[in-house]
């Protein structure tokens, strides 16, 4: 699914997709599924978010929402920083900003 998305994105935009493109794609897939499964009213979408599951997602695999947190269930974040011109996992220490 991801490879198909990347190939289609490259063919259309002549560039590699970034995280914003992938998240926008996922948001549209989720929106379409909500409307298909639960209806087009504001209330239907609201109620559907707590019930929807197994929505295909580039970022999360199969998506489901946790009604308590109102976020994707089981999603984790990895924070990255640029160190020595490469991305590396953030160690949690506040960075020291260079002075002018």
C-alpha cells in the first residue's frame, strides 16, 4: 500500500511524498470510510469515530480510534532531531541553542 502510494505520488507530482502528504492521504481515506459506513451528518461522523475500525492507513497500518483519548489506538511517536547532519532519536534533553 505504501509503495503504491509513493509510486502514484511521484508520477503525479514528480517528487517524493513527505509526512504531510501521507497524513493528508490517510485523513481522506478515513473521512471517506466514515461517510460510507456511518453517514454524512455531523452526528454520524462524530459517533462513527468511536466505532470505526480496520481503516487502511499508510502510517498506522489498520486504524482504529480510542474513544477515551480521541486518538489513533496504539499509535506511538518517535521524536527525531538533526545531529551531525543526520536524523537521530531525541534523547529527551532540551537542546542548547547556539548564541549569535
